[in-house]
C-alpha cells in the first residue's frame, strides 16, 4: 500500500530507484535478527544502494519541477513513504526467511 501511495506523490523514476533500498534493509535486518555473516562485497553494494537513495532524494529536492503539480514537500513525503514501504517489504522477506 505504501509503495503504491508513493507513486501518486513522487515520480515513477524516484520510486523505482528507491526500491534498491530493499537490499541494505534486508542485510541490516538479517544481521540484526538472524546473525547472518556477509562478505565485504555485500556491504559495499548496500552502501552504494544507500548512496543511490540519498542521491534521488537530493535530486528530487534540488531539481524540482512543477510539471507534476506537487510541491517539494509532497515529493519528499512520497520519497519517505516509499522508503518506509520498501523497509517493510524487506522486513517481510527477512521474516519469511526466518520462518523457513
């Protein structure tokens, strides 16, 4: 629901790029709750994913155009709703893995 709601508040490109936040979220949750050990490449890719999300939020803020009819605050709210939805998706995936 949250990811679908974010489509109405921010751009499709932003939502698609923010979906990469699933990987670092799942890595963090797996380390925290399942005590999984990862290789350094996993941490590097998670860091790159987080940098991509930060870049999208900055670009949405700095290069704002009014073509969509939304204010900057609505677009940032859409970004945050998307991140929350993606984190919940990752937590669902980790919980499912834990159950197996």
